[in-house]
C-alpha cells in the first residue's frame, strides 16, 4: 500500500513511539478491507513497537482501532483507509497513542483532561477534504488525553448509507453522542470552548488579570494580524482577541494575487501570520469572541 519513500519516512517517524501500540482491525471480504489489511501490515512491519491483529469486533468494516498496549483507554478509531489528506492524521494518531507528546500547550491539555462527561465523537471526512484533518486530529488528540472521550473518524465515501441516513451534506461533519455537533473546520480550542461550560468565564478571568492594552485588535484575519504586528513592532502594548488566526484565509484553497509571491496555500499563509503575532503581540484569548470593548485609563 505504501511506496518505498513513504515507508522510509514513516519508519523514521515511528522511532518516536515510546510505548507499544496495537492495530485492531475489523474487515469484510471486500477490496477496501484487503487494502486496509495491507496498509496495517505495512505499518506494523516498520516498527517492533507496532503489532496488528484482526478482531472483527466493530460493526463498521473496514475499520481499525489504534490502541496503547499498556492502557486500553488510550485509543483512536478510523473507519475507512486514512490516506490522502488524512495520512498525517493517521501518523499523528499512531505517535500520540504511542506516547509521543503532542504539540499543544500544557494549559490546553489540562483543559481537555479536566472535561467532565462522556463524549463520543464521530467525524465524517473525505480523503480530498482540506478542512477535515484539523478536526480529525483535534478530536483524536482529545481522545488520547481524556479516557472519557472517544473518537471515530469515518470516511464518508466508504460509508454512504450512514451519510444518507444522517443527512450529511458536507464534510467535515461532527456528531457528539449521536447528535449533530458542528460542520466545517474547527480547531481544538474552538471545540473546547463549545464543550467546557466554564471556559468563557476562565478566559474572562485571565483577560481581566492582564494590564490594559494601548491597542486591542478584535479579529485575527489578515487585517487584524497586520494591524497587531504593525502596532506591536512600534513598541505599543498590543493585544489581539481572535477566535482563530487566519480569518477567511483558513477557508481558502490558494491565494493567487499575493504580490511578489507565487500561489500560496491559504492555511499556510495563516500559520505564517501567527508566528510574528505570537512573538510581538499578546494573543489575549485565542477562542474569544469580543462582544464589547471599553477603554481603560489604568496602566
Ligand atoms: C473561499 C475564499 C477564497 C478567497 N480567495 C482570495 C484570494 O485568492 N485572494 C484574495 O486577495 N482574497 C481572497 N479571499 C478574501 C480574503 O480571504 C479576505 O478578503 C480577507 O481574509 C479579509 O481579511 P480580514 O482580516 O478583513 O477579515 P477576515 O479574514 O474575515 O477575518 C476577520 C476575523 O475576525 C473574527 N471576528 C469577527 N468578529 C469578531 C469578534 N467580535 N471577536 C473576535 N473575533 C471576531 C472573524 O471570526 C474572523 O476570523 C478569499 C475568501 C474566501 C472565503
């Protein structure tokens, strides 16, 4: 299933596994099940910390569970074959279930771990969907961190009957405990804000504890990012309140009229904007929606 180049790259990445993991497959007699079996065999052959077993214990076929051997609660399930845009999600799931630390702040990880409740997420994706990996990766990570969260990422192309039954019109579409939870690109912090009823009050407390800003920019799109960077580089104490950095650019496949540059992928432009913001302006709240602002004379 994987070509020699991909195998070599994946083998290198799998050296980051800290703990043994197992791939538990549920397969049918169809061609896609045979493809998935071949993919899982390929992965297992690349690391002595990965084993594969056919369990046929899940109704969705083909599907597989990635599970930590030492703790069965640490697991991520894919229904379908996560190649295409979801290959990165597969690699990250393998590594994180295997104990490799995620690149997320300790504060966010604590917030995920502290979520009180049982959350079973299902995400419908397609292999050509550019907005799907963010949500798949965020929910996979949450299910690795908190044993009361589970996540199944489902390739809608392979499970058409479900897509029709659940009236799914676009991907990604997310269900929580069987109910529609949302659609479209969402970041980990946005999911948390929807789940954690105390998140808004906690964020407000943190903001209130900060000194007043000379300039507060509302919104993290290109205009907000440019304004914040420009103000901060002039030494002005600058804050930025943003639900997500990038604004509409995150939903853009390619920007062709960026002067002096060839075509750029939308999300990559947004990520580059985030770097100078992080170093110069103070992002007072990543997931904040500003409802009102007021000037303060206190310094
Ligand atoms: C599919 C698509 C393709 C595009 N292609 C191109 C292209 O090729 N070339 C081009 O030049 N332009 C393109 N555009 C347009 C370009 O993306 C926008 O012009 C640009 O993003 C506008 O930047 P902005 O910062 O003014 O606003 P936005 O990008 O809309 O950002 C504003 C941000 O502020 C946030 N916000 C709003 N209210 C609040 C609040 N109260 N509190 C906190 N946050 C808030 C919003 O959530 C949003 O994230 C495209 C747009 C789309 C949707």
